[in-house]
C-alpha cells in the first residue's frame, strides 16, 4: 500500500493490545485496591448467605476459587489474564451458574446496532451540515436554519433522552417507552418485527444523534474552510466543473479524512453516552446490562462488560487507524527512520 | 530609585501593576463575550445555591422531613419528592456539591496532567514514551467504564472521594496538550538563552515554560472541570455518586428510580434537568471560546 509500512501496522496493532492489557489490568487491580477488601467481604457475605441456598456452598467455593484468593498476587494476576485472554469472564454472581459471556453476548448485538447506526447517521448528517455551512453557494435560508442543529450538543446524551422520552413516549404515546421490540411478535426477520425494532430504536438513536451532530458539523465546517483556500479548488473552478461536483468531490472529499480520526477519539465518549441512553430507555444492550449488574452487585458481570466496552472502543480506533491511509493518500505513514 | 530612572524604566508601582492586570482581565472578558456569558451563567447558578442554602431549612433535604409527593406550593416552592424531601432544599444543597466535585476533579486532573506533560515534554526519553503511550491508552478506554467499576466497589463515597476518583482519570487530555506545547517551547530561543545564562531545569520549567502555557492551562482546566462534572453527574445518575449528601445527578437518579416521569411529578425531574442544562451550557460556552487559544489549528476556522 502506498505510503504505508509494516511498522505503522505493528504499532497500531500493538496499541490495541496495550489498550486491552491495561483495561484488563485495571479490572484485576480495582477490586483488590478498593478499601475494606470487597472480595473478602463478598465471599464472607456469600458464605453466610449460602447456608440457606441450595447449591450455595458450591457457588461460594466457585467464587473463591475464581479469585484464587489463596494464591500469591502474581499467580492470581497471571491466571486472571489467561482466563481473560480466552474470553472467560467466569460465572455471574446474581444469576449463578450462568456464564457472564452468555449474559453479555445478546446485549452486544443490540448495542452495536443502536450505537453503530446512530454514529453512521450522525456522521452523514454532521458532514453534510458542516459542508453546507461553509459552502458559499448555500442558500441563505438554509444557512440560517442549520445552526439550530447544534443546540442539542450542549446537553449530555441522557438528559435529551429523558426529555424525548417524556415528550414522545409518555405524553403523546407516539413511540414506545422502553425495550427493544414488542414482546408479542416472534423474533424473526418479518416486517412487523423489524418495524417494532425500528420504532423502539428511534428515540434512543435520536438522542445520540441530536446531541452529537452539532460537534461534527462544527469541526467539518472548520475543515471545509481550510480546503476552500486551496489551489486545486481554484483550478476546479477555472476548469468550469459543476459547483456540486466541486463541493462534494473536491472540498468535502478532502475535508473528511480528519473527521475519521476525530471519530476514533470520540468513540469512547460515544460509548459512555450510549450506556446512559440505554439505561434511560431500558434498551437491552450492554449499558442496561451494566446497570442491572450494578443494582444486583454482580461484580463479574460488571467487569466483563467494562472490559468488552474498552476492547470494542479499542477495536474501532484500530480499524479507523488502519483504513485511514487508504482514505487520505496525502498522509504518509512511512516512519521517520526509514529514509 | 535613581538607578531605575537612569535605565529609563518606570519605577515599580504595585498599585499600577494591579491596575494593569485588572485591565487585561477586563479586556479579555470584553473580547470574549461568549466566555463571559458562560462564566456569568455558572456564577449565577452557584450563587443561587450558596444563598439558597442560607435561607432554606436544610433539614428539609432529609428523607421523610416533609409530606410526600406534594406539588409546588408556598411552603414548598419546588414541591416535595416521593422520599419526603423538600425539592428546593435538595436543589440548593445539591448545586454547590455538584460544582465542588467538578472543580476538585478538574483541578486534580489538570495538576497531574500538567506535571506529567511538563516533565515528559521537557525531559523526553523513555519516561516520556511511557507516559505518552499510557495517556493514549487511557484516552481510548471509556473513562465512564472504569469509573463505574471503581464506584461499584467503593460503595460508600463522599463528595471528596467521588472528586478524587474522577480527577485521577482526568489527567490524560491535559497531559497531552501540555506535553506537545512544552515540546515546542523547549526548542524556542528564549529557553535556549535561559539555559545558556545558567538557569537550572527547575527554573526553566517554572519561569520560562510555565508562564507561556497560561492559555493552555486555562483551557485545559475548563475542559477538565467540564469533563469532571459530566463524569460525576453520569455516576450520580447511576446512583454511584456521593451517597451521604444531595447532588443534582442523584436527584435525577431517585426521580428515575421512583418513576417520577410516569407519575406526572414534573417538579421532581424538571429542576435537576434544567440545572444541568444551565451548567453544561455555561461550560460549553467557556470551552468553545477557549478553544481558539488551546487549539491553534482552529484559529483560521473560527475567524471565517
């Protein structure tokens, strides 16, 4: 590939594994650093409680064994990392003996669908609005209306979510208040089911889109302004190309790549925001599962989900980094030492 | 006295220099209207809280202190919630608490970030490589995920502990900004001159580099406070913030938990949402107008 070398690839991939490693290490350390040794407190509480529960003793033993509390710290750490590398997050504490990964897996699909779709729509909208704001040929009317889209950007995702919930679901009953689909419809790829899923996703998606589109438009506008002064724009104009072609294929095309880096940086924030949006709408994704786990003090599930969140954001950033040189050939990623 | 006049410089006049600084500050506020508007908005809200706390019967914020589920009336201007608390008392006590968390967290994050950024940018070497990679990694991991894990384990949290937890995770962004500026500054001529004239590293960092970072520090601080309040309120809304005192986010948590929305108790959830909207509008205005100082690449874009 042009302007790209192996070192760049290895660095990016190394960075991804570093992210996973650090996140997993946090997960290992936090319970052990917390005051009052919560693991000890949990196990002793469970030992007391388990006296009355069928299989309670087995559950308590499994938990104690899982944390390997009798091993020295470095052995615990190595074992923990080994299990995490194999995506083994252990058993849920609240729903023992259900595997944490079995609880998380269905939630991942809902979250990816909701967040992925919202981010794509936001990206398309933000790029378009920003481009039109910076473009001289935009009608004055349109230009006056566009900044309204930025109002939502001030609020955190979940605040707008609550307002939308109140207006569109509680007051007017236009859209459902919670969940991801109507329970009466069989979960197959039929028209009614897809319609139900779309109706349920509308408000959560809308709250993510409305709160983040303003920032996208603003940076896009800035990037567009930079391209407008370039020589190739003047040349395109002199060649007599149609104005719309100049706008989309000369100006926007050159302004978009930095937006992708911006997306990589914003990913963590988007995911954090989406966690809270899912909770507001009881949308059965990772955020809602996380909330349920917090309510139930289900520590293994909490840790599994936070790790999955870190890994998925790291993965998004990695993918963006890897496709970026293809989208912006002006940037070379040949390392400084190689020439 | 005569020596200074001989050199042609005006003698030091403390009153005058105070006036100069004041003049500069006034000029800054006059030039950055949006920043000023943001500051005034936040100050007004904070004053409302601080004065309100003096006027109101603080006992009203305890659970069961007043009748449940009352709509706003003369006795309870914002009504009472489902836990028997006077909403006005809850709000005026909660506002300063939420501010306190944000400012403490922002301050902790900026101090740590500045230290790391200055030292890493000035000394370079393996320590710089380590901290830079670590900061990059921390910027990728969603802070809220770590905050939730920590807060889930540390169940008994006060305002100070919440601020500490949030602040300890707020350093990577300031560190990166300060480091890149320090990298550029250390090559500048005046730093080289200072080095040749025998200033040691500590003097160069504190006397030469730090004063040139004021704009970046201010922007980083506003950004960190903003992020701090955002993260803290996020935790509070999940019921993971301070447990012993009212905060804005926790009010929203209760309103949500006890389905104020479905029960039509608008006075329970509207005040915290309006308060948060004011806070985030103010912080947004401040950070947008400071962006042009901290992010030179935006200079051309915002002027046009």
